[in-house]
C-alpha cells in the first residue's frame, strides 16, 4: 500500500490554517516534537512515523484518531464520532501492556537486589 505524505502535509496545513495555529502550538498541543511536526507539515522527510504520532496530531486537530492514517493511505477519513475500529490499540490495552511490562521490570529488579545482597554479604568482613 503506497503512502501519500504530501496529502498528510496538505491536510495538516489546511487544518492548522483554519484553526489559526502556528506550528509550535500544534506541537505543544499534540505532544509531538516541533521537529517532527515541521518534517510532516513541510513534507521534508518521508519516513514511517509512529501510529501514535499521527493519532495525536489527528485528535489535536479535532479529527478522528485514524484520520491522518486514512489520508496517508488514500482512504476516506472516518468521521470524528466514528468508533475506533482497531480495538487492540485502545488505551486500556496499552495500559495493560505497560502494567505487564512494569511487573516484569519489578521482578528483574528484585532479582538484582537479591543478587547484590548476596555479593555484599560475601564481601563484608565477618562482624
């Protein structure tokens, strides 16, 4: 499937002009770096972007979260009130994944702490 980054740039620029925003304002509101916003807006660097970047820009601009992804792939953008079709990419599933990852990290840290305690016990002179 081909990607049309020029169409994404055009859609963003038209919407930013409608809203009367500057590039910096879009970056701050969307929590996307100004460098990335500049690259996308001016279509200077054509590379794969995180779906979350396009989602964040879409929602900040008042569109459906999948709006810019649809524009990128030459599809009809969904209406702002349409449900998000990809249920596997919901906020709750992301939170669950983060929770699981934190549990794994905690388990590893506990193991490291135990190992350090053992080393310290062997290195300390007898009291």
